[in-house]
C-alpha cells in the first residue's frame, strides 16, 4: 500500500480535504495522512471544509498535526499544496530527494498552487474541493494504471 502525505500550512483546510478525498477514492490502494508546516496541533478541520466534503459524501475525521521528520520518512510520496510548502520542506528537511512534489506538479506536470480557501465562504471551499477532487481522482487512476509506481 502506497503511503501519501499531504502538506499545507495549518492542516485545517486543503491538506485534510485532500487526505479525505484520496482516502475516499483509493481506500484499497493508499494509506493517507496530512500535516501542516505551521499547524497548531490538535485543531479540527475548518467547518466549511467539513461541510463541503459531507455534501459530496466524503467522510472526514481530522485533527491537525505539525509536519515532522517522522511523517516525512513514513511517506512514499509527499504532496504539497503550494511551491512555498515544498520550499519550506526542502529548507528544514534537506535530503528528501524526489519524494516531495506539489500536487499540481505531480499530477499535471505544471507549476501551479492549490488555492487557499482559508477564511473564505462555503462556495470558496467547494471550489477548492472540486480542484482537489479532480486532481486526486486523476492521481488515483494514474497510480492504478502504473501499478502504484510513479515515485
């Protein structure tokens, strides 16, 4: 089973949504976790994130956690929401090689960030969830087609 770690800033919006979406679409193929580069450990996922996921029939049971070297070592692939998150990981945890990617870079081979819904309306969260859902369905399909071997 491939281990995927999603990373964002506070681990209350984007990375928990990504974790829930991939768990929903790839239960049998992936073990999934998320963390934040500046997370306040123990926080719940944002209310709008939970609502947007529930509207799509995607379960979430989340408590935020700070990114650690142990989590990075656990993961086969680390997918960040932004180039800034990827750069922060490279600065604080050098030597991870080809393990760390932005989500867009890994799935679409383009240099683009996942929009941050923090502080936005439910509609903003829905748009971010749609963006994540599209990318992660493609990610899961590609991993299955490749036999799980992109790393």
